[in-house]
């Protein structure tokens, strides 16, 4: 018996990369998995059925239970059919894991409207679409140990300069995750986000056909399978105490992010601020607190 014995799990974007590792890893723990993937290129173009079917076949070949689904998470009606398929095939839905994603990088001052829309559509609207239908099912069938697990990114948490669309979508997903945590707890659902790190086509920089940097296939710490144990824990029945948080996973580490909280606060003595006093007190109180560089800080030039 595995940690996820007979739990029914839908994983979007499970035809490749981290999603495939999650689908296979959870199936190895006994989960019954719907492997969703549109089979697109990194920029979201040229869909094909192959990846979803290959991962589902691989799971079945290893003795697990899985079915494939090649639908597009940006399609509201298709997302409803995806959730219905899990219930139809396996009798219920316990866990939804939203992993599907694309990239269309560019600096904010050069970004085309279409680049913005495509990335928001797959990540943020795609996560909404499946969650909307899963949550309606969970509300109808309240009382289970239901789990919503949404994939976010350090790109949003720390502000990757060349990914304004992706960073915005990934922070939008955190807001959606926190809202669902508060709205769905009463129906037995926990809702958390995972910020992963792994070598996949999304992170590998390739020069003349060779991977460069630390994201290489040889770097086992960054293997997508190293993200799976944290996701498996969140998906399990044991994690009911853990809600409305961001968990980091990958590179041999599992982390618990801080909850957003006030760092400093100043209050006008009369209850009403005037501009000169606000200027002085903001600098006095906040300035020392914002001197910490983050991973994307570069000298100005
Ligand atoms: N790899 C990392 O280090 C890293 C870091 C931070 C966040 N992430 C996030 O983790 C998730 C997985 O990323 P990955 O690195 O495995 O990427 P990947 O490109 O290997 O896999 C993404 C999968 O999503 C599928 N997909 C894209 N659009 C879809 C759609 N409309 N409907 C259904 N499926 C669709 C693709 O076909 C692909 O198989 C993404 O949400 C990504 O943003 C990854």
C-alpha cells in the first residue's frame, strides 16, 4: 500500500517535465491518475495527443492506473469534461494538481499583447477553469480529504525581469490558491501552491545542442522527480492541517514560505497623515527594512 492508495488525482500538464514526474510518482504511491496534457511546444503552439498518452501508458506499464486526456486547460468546457472524466472513470475526485504551463518571455517594454494574453490564459485562466469545476464537485460531495495544489514560481515571488506575463500569472495563481483555501476549507478541501525548481525544457539553457549551467540532465538534485515527495505529501490524506501556504520543492530541498504579513507599520498621531510627516516617517521606519537584495537584483546600468 502506498501513501496515496486509490486516491483519484487529476494532473494538468502531465505529459512532460514536472507534471509527468508528479503523475508517475503519485501513481507509484497507489494513486489513480488522469494525465492531462495538450502536448504543446514551450510557447504553447502545435498541440499533439502523444505526451499525455505516453505517460498514461508508462504508468499502466509499471502496474499503475492512469488514463490520458489531451484537452486544453484554457477551454472552460473542456476543463469541465476533464473533471467529469475523472469522476466517471474512477468514481470520484480527491486531488487536482494544476501544473500546465507555457513561456513567452520578453521585457515589459517590448511585450506584445498576444504574449501577455497567451501566458495569462494557460497559467491563470487554466488554473481557474479546472479549479472552478473541481470545486463545484467537492462542494457537492463535501466531507472528503480533498486537495487543490497549484503550481507557482520563484519568477513571480521574486520578480523575474524578463517574465512580466509569467510572473503576474504565477502571483495571480497564489491569490487564487489563498482565496480557495478560505472558501473551500468548509468542504474538506485544502489549497496550497508549490514553487518548484527542476531541470526541464522550461529551465534548460541549450547551446549548440548541449545543456549549460546547473540545469543539466546529469544534475540529479534538479531532477523533476525530486519535486514529487512534497507534492505527494500535499496530495495525501495526512496533510489536512496544511492550508493556504506556498511550499518550495526541488534541488534536494522542501521549504515553507512565510505568509504575507505586515513588516512595519506607522500610524499618524492625529489619525490623519500630512505629506511632510509621512515622507519623514516612511524613510525613518521602512528604509532599513527594504535594503535586502533578492535573486534578481542587479547593479543599475
Ligand atoms: N522547471 C522549473 O524549474 C519550474 C520553476 C518554476 C515553476 N515551474 C512551473 O512548473 C510547471 C511545470 O513546468 P515544467 O518545467 O515541467 O514545464 P514543461 O514545459 O516541461 O511542461 C509543461 C506541460 O504543460 C503542457 N501544457 C501547456 N499548455 C497546456 C494547456 N493549455 N493545456 C494542457 N496542457 C498544457 C505542455 O504540453 C507541457 O507538457 C509550470 O507551471 C511551470 O510554470 C517550473
